[in-house]
C-alpha cells in the first residue's frame, strides 16, 4: 500500500485529467492520477476518437456509393466487413491510450489503477475491484475529472443490447436493419449519419423543434433537409413516452402534435445527454456541493472545500473534450499560482462530425436578437466555392454575424466540408475581437474551403465575388 505524499492527486484520466496531470508535472509538481479503466477516459476510448474513426469509414462508404459515380469512378461494393470497421476504431483508441501512457512516463506522473474514494480533503484512497483499499494517497490538492455518462430517460432502462447508449453503439456485433435514435444533439446526429451510411433505416427523434437544437437555426434546418433527402426519418417536436424491448424488437411510443404513434426498430439508441460521475466518490467530510449531478466550482474551478477542485464534464455543460482540457489546465495553473487567467466560454467551438459537418462559435442569430443586439449577417454558400466544387461536396454555407456599429465578430456558423477544421480561424478571430472589415480583407489562399468565410464577411456589404 502506497503511503506517498503528492502535490496533486487527479481522479480520472480523460481529456481533463491527463492534460491536468501533464501540466502540473511540467510545473514541477509531484502528481498522481487514478483511473479505473483505460487511460484517456470516455472521450478517447468510447467517445470523441472512436466515433471519428467510424465516421471516417461511413464517409468513405457514402463517397463510394453516392459521389464516386459523379467522378467517373465505377465500382461495385461486394459487402462490408463490419467487424473490421469496428476493430479499426478500437485500434485507434488503443494507439491513443498508449500515447497517454507514454506522456505519463515521460513527465513522471504516477498512475494508479482502481476506483478513487476521497476520504478526506487531503486523502484519496484507491480501491481494487473487490472494494479493498489498495493505496492511500496523501495530497495537498485534489482535482476531480471523473467525466460523465449517458443520461437515461425516466422509466427507460438501457439493456446494452436492444436499448443502448453511445458506448454500445460503437461496438454492436452487427449493423441493425432498423434503428431509432432518441435525441438529435451531436451524438444522435453523428450516429444517425454513421449507421445510415452503412445501410440502417434510421428514425431520429427530437423533442425540440430542431435537430442540433443548440446550433443556429439555419444550420440545423440545412442539415435536417439534407438528412431527410438521404432518407433519414426525422421526427422533431416529438416526445418519447415509452420504450419496450421484446424478442421481436423494440417498440417506441411517441407523441407529437397531440397524436400518438408506436414505432418499431431492432435497436434503440438513447442519446439524450449526459450526467456527471459523482456517485460513491466522496466521504461526507470531503463532499463538495453537487447540483443535478454537477459539482459546483468557482472561476478557479475550486469547490467549497479549498483543497478540492473539479473540471470537465463532471462540472456540467458544455460537455466538450476541448472545454474539459482547458478547464483542467486553468485549474492547475490557478491552484499552483502559475497564472491568473479565467476560462472564456464565449469562444468555445462547437462541432458535429456528420457530413456535412457543422461547426460554430459565439452567438447564434436568434441569441443576438434575443439580446437586442443590432447585427449584420453575411452568408456564402459552398456551392460557389471552387475547392468545394472540385471536391464534389457543395452542401452548406459559411455564416458570420457582426455587431452593426463596430463590426466585431459575434458568431460564426459553418455547415459544409471540413467545417470543424476551418472553424479555428473564426475562434481566433472572435478571441481577438476581429472585425468584418479585417476578415473581409484578409488574403485567403485560393482555392480553399476557408475562402467561404472571407466571402461571407464580404457579403455583409454585398461585396462577395459571387
């Protein structure tokens, strides 16, 4: 049993935990990280990374079936090896997890495998699978980075086979003929795209009036129209009443507009959000304030207990890996006096990796109007972009929102090819308070997809070249 003393003990090795561990080690601190499963947490092993591998394969399938013929490339798909597709995604996660293991060794981060229990504000126990204390770690600071898990709908229990979460959706033994997805946020939309590309009949259910409800309404509407054209059945404004599994399949009772209906599928994916992992983590003497599954923290990410901090999904939305990493970095720098910077949530990029991709930063058009802001909006379609035409991916647009008086960028919204990659320019522009004139007169390489953003800025005053 370890009786070492640390400057910092981190619980969880996901995008918050492992980044925090490395940063603290770089500051010369003695650091331990406790992880009960694979290094990298949910994001790396069961979320962000493996889903992008599946999306890459799905996009290739879509290209071969629907785009290649337009290029003059004729091919017949004799079938697909689903187990190999899933296997590739798992291999990607293994490679990334080993990369974190290397980082820990390089930076001398002590790794402990087991379940953490915060026994006191300065003592964390590591328990083995049998619940026995295998190590007790004394520490000056504790950082909770336990992440979140899929939220279940009331009265609906996921069985991991017919009624599943995103975790099971990544390793299904076979492609279901019919799949119902409940929840049309980024996770639901991405899995709709994946399984539809591989031949599943998809029904996507969303209680709110738009899919991707946190995105700009114009972005959501464009993706919805594209998905419907491809044959995905989208039911917005629809409430799920019950889900019943049987040997014959799954029945989903829904209501919309005062009418009830029962839908059938082989598999139902519940993707209605997440809730923080805080259960059985704290002794009463070390319990921070927790509200609806989220640990409450101040702007330094400190809880009401001075030695205990928290960052990432466990403190609530936005539930994004890149947000978790930045929160954890700031938490470490603040606890050790390395900086006094705050987290700026106004420049958080949002990304959905379907095709076309969706990416945004800042305010939506509706949010601007709700705030009473006087705005100017510029939009430019990918159909008029030379690089998009050459790629054969012309669906979507770039849309920029500016303050009418000063020209400052307030929001950027992109639907189209590689939207998540070209968004970074807009994140930096918003952080630096760039103006419409500065964006409109910045030289962009030609031909590139990012020219859409320059053209959108120029379109505010009718100056776009097309």
